[in-house]
């Protein structure tokens, strides 16, 4: 099918935007071209632009759409390898999380510190930042469920939640030894132990048990519709805590040697990381210069693969350099703190000359304490 004048105009505009490194503008034009022509190569062009912008999420989405639109693409292996690289790189900053629910079509909302950071309708997959969140699943006619979700670095995470019909309730029974303890559910007192068959809405609750003179108990308990939850606890008496007298430590020669050795090692590691970082940046700059010097028409697949390979190697080298800089910096900070602690400690010989000598005395008519202070 022959290209229309409008399509040819957009292709020229895309090439000009790419040549002057206006990658975001070129990506939008490429997506517009795909919408008009349904040619998969424009998806690959848009993905490459977002890749160069280090917009990993958008690049991953477009690379996957490209392979779906053209499963027999000649550069399929290269694109698959690039997708894996971008996934690994992006996994250092965020984690791919899939939310599922039964029934599907439920609302899922993530909050952190009382602020909403994400919302979607199940099923949904998104890249989310690391941290501790509260996730709430809800659907009309069902009991909402709220739970804590910890997102840390790792492989793709799936969060699956079953929502129960709002008409059903569960029963909670609590026994304690000794009895008469206060039973608190989600911050609200519900009775004294023994508590028998207290009806509660299904879901996860925070159970707290308090009795004066005994240690407080806290547990997360899941209430299931139509099923009794029977719990028993033996309360422990509070034990008076005796404060320990801190042991005085003195400056040691071995401690100073260790601190200075750690300082020197940290400096060497940080410098090595800096050298690798500079080398990686030089490699990336050389690749960009080569890309700028090559006309768009001469950028065949082999050339693009070569540029991407150089970028991959450089970014691996850069990551190693940044890790070394981080390790070296941590060692420098730790050794500096260690040195400050060591030099703030008194010398044992100087301090011992000033320590008072305390001796008990037994007299004919009682007892006394004799204190002798030796001055330097």
C-alpha cells in the first residue's frame, strides 16, 4: 500500500526530530504513524526513542507491543534481549506488581503516609516504587480488605486477594490466663476475656490484649466468614528491668590501625569506582557521537545493534562503578565515625593516674570510706 503524502510528511518530520535528539517528539510522531498505518516498525522507532530517554516503562511497553504486532520480526532476538536488559535495569528502582482479586474488577488503592500513590482495577500490572504501603481492595456488595504490602527489590510480585460477600460474618472467641483481660479489636475495646462468639466483619484485624501487671499481646488475626476463630493466650507478668552500668572503653592501638586501614581501603575502592564511572560515560559519549555522525538512512539493524551493545556494556560498567563508589563512600563514612570514636576515648594510662582509690575502713566505733586521689 503506497504511503500517503501525510504519512511521508510525518516520516520526514520524525527523522528530523530524531537527528536533532528530540527523542520525545520523535516518539510521539512514531506513535501517530503507527496509528495511521498499523506498521509495527513505527512502534520499534517509538520504543527506541523512549529507550534513549531512559523511560524504561514506556520503552518496555512499546517493545512488547512491537513483538506482538510483528511476531516474526527479523530483530526479534535483539528486542527480546533488550527487553530483559530494561527489566533488569528498571528492577533496581521499582518492582513489577500484579494485582488480582476474586471477583475481578475490584478497586485496589495503595496509600503511604495517608497519601494515595496508586489506584487501579483488577487485574492490573504496574511498576511501583520500593517501600511499605497499605493496600485496600474493595467492590460493591463485598467486604473491603486492607493489608500491609512491602515492596522490595526482586522478581515480579503477584498480590491476589479474595473478597467475601458483605452479608457473611465471622465469630471471634478469646480466652486468657489469667482472665478479665481487655480485648481490643482495631483500637476499639470489645469486651473482657473470656470473650465468646463476638461477631465481626470478615477480614484481617489487629487484636490487642491488655491486663495491668502483665505484658501486652498484639496479633494480626484473619476473620473468615461463617467460621469461628478460637484463640487462647497465657499472659506473662511484667519483670522489673535493671539498668546496666555502661562499661567504659579506652582508646586502643589496634582500633586506630583498623580505622585507618578501613579509611584507606574505602578511598581506594571509591577512586576505582570513579574511574569506571568516567570510563562508562566516555563509552556512552563515543556511541552517541557515532550515532550522530551516521545519517538516518544508513542506520540499519546491525548498526543499531552495535550501538545498543556498546550502551549495554557501558551501563554495566557504570553500574559496577557506582556500586564501588557506594561501597567506598560507606567505608569512608564508617571509618571516619570509627576514628572520631577512637580519638574521643581517653588514654588508659592517663586516665588511670587520675582515678580515685576507694577503700572501706572498719573502726572501733563504726565504719568509714577512705578516698585517695593521685594527681599527675
